[in-house]
C-alpha cells in the first residue's frame, strides 16, 4: 500500500565533484546573477577522492520553512540569497511541469529538507561551495524530476556560486561568460568528457595560509574595480587562452595544456597583486611549488607537470598518469614519510616507488626545504565524472536527517 | 713650476647618489642603447647615507689601456661594452672642445684610470650600478671639463645603466622614455629639486633573498617578450601615473605620491609574475612589509607611508619627516634592538623615541613575526642632492690608486 502524498517523504540523492579551474574565473560583470567578466575552464576532479553528497527531500508535513543541513549543521537558509535564488528557480521549473500534468504530486508546494556532507575537511583549503551548490541543484532537480539538462541547470547553480556551474559535468568543462544581461547564455558546457582524456592526474599540495585570505567574492570585486591590468586579461588574454586550451584538450596535448594553465594562474595572481589594496594568495611555499614544477620539467626535458593556484596558497599540480613517478614520485620523496594523504584510489602507481622520480639534486635545495616545512598534506586525485545519482540517502524514509 | 702635460696627472672626483624609482623602469625597447619602454621617476637618496665616490684621472704615462678599479678590484673594462660606450662618448665630446681650442691639453688621447668606491656593502642589496655609472660619467665629464649639462650627460650614463641617468640629478627625477630611434630624447630631467620637498624620508628594509634573483636586464627582456599584461602597463598605465605623480610632487601631496608609488610597484611586480617563466622578486617578508604599511596607514587614519620594491625583496618605505615616529618608530619597535643601521645622519628624530609609533596591536602579529625574523638591517635616509664635486681623490698626484 503506497503512502499517500501527505505522509510520504520524497527523496533524491546525488554526489557532486570539486573542480579546479585551469582558466580562472575572477571578476563579475553582474554580482547578483553571478555573471563573470570572462569565460573559464576547469577539470572536474574524481569523486573517489573528493565529493559532496546531498539528499534533497520534501514532504507535506515538514516545517513550513525550507531547511538546509551542511556537515551536520543547520544553516540559516533565509540569510543566503544565493541558496534562496537556486531553490526559487528549481521550484518554478517544478511548478511548470506540475501545471502541465495534474497527476503529478505538488512537490513544489512542499517544504524542502536538504542534507549535505563533504567527504573532505574544510581545513583542506579546497573551495567546497562549487561542489556544494552543484549537488544541491542536481539533487533538487532530481527530486523534482526536472527534464532540464545539466547545461540548463548550470545556469541555476551559477547563481549559487559561480564556479558551481562547472561541477554539474565531468571531464573538461567550460563556463561560457555569455553576453546577455539576464545571464541566460552564461552556462557550463562539457568541452571533453573524462573518457576523452582519462589520464589527467592532480596532486593538491595543501599549504597552510599565514593569514586569512581575502574572500574571493570581495577580492574579485576589488580587482575589477581597481586593477589597471585586469581589463586586458578579461577582454584579450583569456579569450585567446580559452581557444588554445580547448584545442589542447581536444588534441590531448599536455605540454600546451600545462603551459596555458600555468600562465593563466600567474596572470590571475598578477591581477590580484595589481589590485588596490593588493591581494596576495600565494606565499613562499606556493612559490616553491612553482619552482619545483619548473625544475622537474627542466630536469625531464619536457613538460610533464603544471601548477595552478586558486584564491589561496594551495598548489594543484596536474600531470599525466604515465608521468606519475616523475611528478608525484618526486613530490612524495621531497615531502617524506610524514606527509599525509597519499593513500587512496590513486595511490597504486606510487606504492612501490623505488626511484625518487627526478633526482633531488636537480631541484633547488631551498625549494625542497620550503616544501618539506610548508606542506603537510596532499590530495592525490585525477579527472573525474560529473554528479552521480545514488541511493545513499542522508534523509531516512521518515524524513529525519541521517548524520554519518 | 707647473708640471708639463706629459708628467702631470689630471684628476676630477665626484660623488653620486643612489636613486629609488617610484615609477619603475622595466623593459627596454632597445637593448644596446638602453632605451626604455616607458618613462620612470625616482627619488634621489641622500649621499650622507649612500654614495659612490669616483675619481677619474688621466695621464700620458699611464698604461695604454683604460683602467677601472671598483672597490679595490681592477675590472676587465674591455669586456664591459656599457663602460666602453660611456667612455667613448665622453672622449668624443672632449675631442670636440680640444679641436676648437688648441691650447687645451689633449686629454682625450691619454689613457684613463678611474677609481671608484661605494660606502655601502654590495650585500645591502641595493643596485649600485646606477650610482656607479652616474659617478663615472660625472667624474670623466669633470676631468674633461665638458660644458654639457647633467641632462645632456644623462644620455651617456643611460647607456651604462638605464637607471644611472636618474642619479645625475638630485631631488625628484624623471627619465623621459623619448621616442627617437637614436635615443637622443631619452634622458633624465629634474622634476623638482630636493629643496622643493626636502622632508621626504626613506627607510630601506634589507631582506635577504632566498635565492639569487633573475638579473634585471634578463628579467625585463623576459617580461617584454612574454607578459600579456606588460604592453598595457607600458603604453597606458605608466604614462597616466607619470603625470599624476609629477603633479603630486609639485603639490607636495604625500598621500597621492604614496598611493601611486605603491600601485606602480605592485603593477611592476604583477608583470613580473605574468612573465614566462614567472619572475618573483618579493617574498613573504616583502609582503609582510606591504601589510605593515597598509596597517600603519589604516591605524593612523591617513596615508603616512608607502612601499616600493625593485628587482629584489628589499622594501623601501617612503614617509615624511614629521611622521618619523609613526613610521620609522613603529618599524624600529618591531625590529627591536638587534636590528642594525638606524644610526647615522637621519637618526636624530628616532633617538629619544618613547612611544612605539603605532600601537603594535594594530599590526597583524604574523607580519610582526615575519619582519622581525626576516629583516636584520635597515638603511635610514631621505631625499638628497645630485653628484657633488669633491677633493677627496682616490688617485694621488703621482697617479696611484688610493684604497681607503
């Protein structure tokens, strides 16, 4: 005997990935709609390493106000305009399909209870908002059985957190800046699937910040308003790089991908430094990671790794699986036994590492020292797929949140 | 009885100052003639703190090849195209006046012996080439009794070391980039004399570099060739800043002077970071100095100090004499008793310092720690005059070099 809609808890659960941009999003042309000044491109990281798990549920008997519980903590949803904007857009789409088919349960009228958990500590310094909003939008869209594609939903996720739109897809994902005022053409597109170039790997060097960073929303507004160099980046440099890196991805041309990635990271941080007051996200340990990558590439005689830095000191180092020993092996040797985070789904090729990858006398000794002292944890991962629908619900059949 | 020209040693001795740019010279449009991509502007620093002392001498009986002795070490003058270019230009001007007046001794035909000493250690990390070439050109011009003005001579000094052209004058000095291919309009001009705004002070925080920097000649060529943001700086940003800072100097408007100085330093280092491979001159200690300056200005509630960084990690902090306690006092309190270099001609207002300037709880504690650990020496100085003719010869009447 099926429960009546009045007592039933409707649920949908999804995972969503983290993404790390190789062409950076920095600067909004519209702060309310989260419309960027330039297009960006990212690699979706494997959910075997990092993922957000989110259950969206609704029931007629839930308390009237929508609820959101993140990592066990109830959030004040009413104070988050961005969350409210996402939920309003999703409800409106649900209302459309309910209006056209009266047999459907009127879920749009039910209060929501959304429960979400990250499998990685916030202290890892990885922006979790992208995965978080992507999971929220995907889960509610699944709950509402919306017909919209990931591309369509990316418009909604974008309003939650700009870069969240890129976490709705796997592989290599572009966020087209678009040009329309209503933002309807500002959305994410898969440039290439994970299976097109599955060998991409990434190791994140987790560097503790000396000081709390300028939050990225505030920082990017400062840059747009004050940097004399920013307009050149947004209007000239990035469009050329977008074309070039898409070609590199299509051709699986790692050296080209790597150089564009490094140059875009440097150019983004250059506009931060050119802001007023200046914004610094990279520190001496970050710069040591830059030097290490250049030293490894020089020692090997070809480009086997590249760095990129978001709005913080952590280095994300991309490389291809075949070069694991040369890149991750060298880093592991430098960081030594005490460094954490190596084990996991991507550990296998490093397990029986005998040689140190690149001989350490090829690396500047001060670089080695800075990394050894400044990096205590890594995250070893690789390119991955987009959100996945799962049955591991965080809300039980009665509607109660389950805390893992 | 006067010595005959054959046995006489002709001598002229001058001092020359260091200058620190507030609008940076970075990028050559002609590497042989040392023609810059953009104009620049500097403050000439007092020779009571830092100076090069140079004697130019010539005698018919000197060995045939010109000699140059720097800080007691004979230099291989033939391998320094830049030195040869300066000497050839000066000799040519001497030849012109000898041709028009046959009563003059034919000094242009005599070999030169030039002896030069800095009163500051190279380890201080201050580019000594500007003062060195300015002193060399000024001393030889004096030896040759050339009628050319400092402005005219700056064209010659520029060929030795670009920024040397600005050390031929005191006060506030612009180097006009010029546009002619032969470089004849690329020269230095005094924007304002020392006496126009004599209250300008500077404290140099000497920061040891973690690694040898990319030499500036190489670095600037890399930036011009590779930075996507550099052209905007050279063609748009700097020309506007030159106008604005000249106005600030004319009006003795320290807050405007300070903000332009800080922004230009940041913009210059931004183009370094945007170069390929990236160039880093500032380190965590440099960035702590940046934060300190912003913290002091915020705590005081007005702009009382500004930072600027050349191609290295040292901070040069400008302030006005009346704000000595607030700026130098705060820095002295932070660096503590063990820091060296405070005493000297500018020490007086700090001697009986009772208050720490700005209360240290107004400064980020990590900033204090980084500066305390990373800065062991300061140079306390201020705006100063241009080269001065002196009798403190480094070559005796017999033509022998005197080593102090």
